[in-house]
């Protein structure tokens, strides 16, 4: 009769062995889920309670720390960024993740042991073994990968943002000199052919991009400086003494400068010259390597641009090998680089406008999700991309300002003809133009710009916005101009 199943009160008879197997399987699942949700809880219920208590207390501490970080992120984004860019904390976090991954796997394996898999039916045992194995690989793998990303980020921060000199905002603004470094055959040293000052409001992130032509002549220097002594009438000589050649000249004559300028004084001297040109205190510089810039764009999957003008690929020391056609399209790193630097069939001033459009597109299209998904590629490109004196201490500030700038209009003023003639620049006029552009960005001017341009301030020629990117050189809203 024991092997006969009969209906009892509308139900069915279940053999004790089947009921025991089902309960054992359910117990195993419960212990596994408990370990996933609260490591150590399975050991507290059935196992080594000392281990369980230690694990649960650590887990509660982790939750409390997570809650504290969430509170900081909600009340002080800059404070959160400061913590996230502290290399000491990053190294500590990476090691804790590695240790946590090992401990969590050990607790999962122990929970599987406590479930007594040998007493389960074969199918149940296989399911439990597969589930625990998958959880061990998934949880440990994700934590170890997170530790790897943290170590990679820490390495980039320690390498790129190694300066320890902090410069505070001037008149409520950070002024950062952005240089596009270019070197090649037949060139003496690295000449920054792209020179832009990003003037950023310390509170709002509202940004004005000030474009300086590479071929600006008679560049002034601080009174009494080495360069002022060498060139009392401005940077002028018989052989192309332009703004972008100051870096090379200073590095070639490093012995003329005080010891605190270092053995490569070119960037610092260039910053001093641009302070004289614009009337702004330059806080920091960032020198972007062209090849690294291309790698960065590839790392985030390209950049979408509204190409306003047919632009040649190649042609600088080599034949033209293609074109970037007008229209909205996704540019690869190489295409974006050529769009930003080509001047074969147009001119330097068109190139300056295109460079501002590329900068604006990158700022608007880079977001935390794309950065996170491509963190390793971005980190790899960053070491080849950037040389800067922005210190680690200020990195959190600039990360916060970058997010704020995404929601603000970016305006521009460029020292290009017919506003400023590069061969005979009026530097008093330059400083007035820069001051007025910043005042407009801060809402201090009662005069509203016409048609989105700084036309009230600058005598800007009429430009066909659909065909010529030069419009971006003088704009109160680069998004609209680009």
C-alpha cells in the first residue's frame, strides 16, 4: 500500500522521501538567497555564528557607508567628486573590493555546504551547484572588474593630475588654457596650433571660449620678465614669431629663465603671454595631444557633428585622401581630428570655429553612462591625450563644473579678422572684447545679442550659417552656431 497514491480530502499523498528532498532543496535556496542579500546571515542561522556575526557587521557597515556616500552626493556633488578622485581612497577601495569578493565567494560556498547537497536529489543538487557557481562568478567577477577600473582610474589621476600647485578662481572664474599640441617632420619642437582659453564661472559653470589664432603677432609679455627683456616690443622676429612659437622658443632657450621655470618653460611662458593678451589670470593649462584626442573619441564611440563645410582629410604635408561631407553625421576619432584641424581648402579662422564646435559636441555628448561603459578605453586614451597642471585636489571641482556646463549656453569670442587683425593686433581692444564677452555671459550687460551673436560687442561680418563654421568664432550660444 505504501507505493499506492490515493486521493485524500481532494489532495494527494506524497512520499516522505519526496517531501524531504523538496524541503532540503528549498532550504538550500533560502541559505543562498540569504547570503546574497546579507552575507553571513546563513551562518548565523545554521553554521559558524562567529563568522556570521563578523560578516553581518561588516555588511551593515558597508550599507552605512553607502548611505553616507549617497547623502554626500545629494548634498555636495563636489565633495563626492573629491572623494572619487582621491587616489589614496581609490587604492583602499580597490583592495577592499578584492577582499570582499573573496569573502563573499567563501560565504556562498559555505552556504552551499550548509545546505547539505549530498542529501538532495540529483537534479536538485545539480541546480544548486550551478546556481552557486554562477553567483560566485557573477559577484566576484563584477567586484574584481570594479577594482580593476578603480585601479585604472587611480593610475590615470596619479599620472595626469600629478601637480600639487592649487590656483583659486579669479573674479569668480577659472580660466584654463586649452592647447592642441602638434609636432611633425620639419618642426622644431611641439607647437600648440590650437589655443583657447575656457573661462568658467566658479558657481554656474557658464563658459566662454576665447579663441586665439596661432599666428597672432607682436605678442606682449609681463613687464620685466625674461621675454619682455628679449622682446621689448612684443614677440617679433624675422622668422614667423607667432603666438604658437613661444613654447618652442622658450624651451630652446631654457637657460635664460629662472630655475623655478623648470627645464621646459615654454608652457608657462605661453600662459604669461596669454594673460597679457586677454587680461585674465590663467589658472591652469591642459595640453591635448592630437593622437590622444582621436583615441578618446573612438573610445566613446565617435561624436555627432553638424558638418557645415566640406572639409579635407589630409593635405597637411601629404595629399588629400578624402573629404568629410556636409550634414549631420557620426565622426570617428580620425575624422573628428581632421575636421578640427584641417585648413587646406579653407583657413585658420574656419578651423578655429570647427574646433569650438568639436569641443562643444564632446562636452554635451559625454555623459556618466558613456564614461562608465568605456572607462578603460578612456583611461587608456587619457594618458596619451592630456598633459596638465590641474592638481588632483581641484579635479572634483572641474568635474562638477563640466556637468553644470552641459546645461548652460557656451559662448565664444575669437581674435580673428575683421574684429582683430592678427598681423597688427590691438591688444587693448582684445582685452575689452574679452571683458565684454564675459560680462554678457554673466548677465551683466543690458544689451541683448542680436541673432545669437555677440554682434553688439563685435563687428562681425555676415556669415552664411549653413555653410561657414566661422560663425562659431563669435557666438553667444555655440550649440546653435554649430
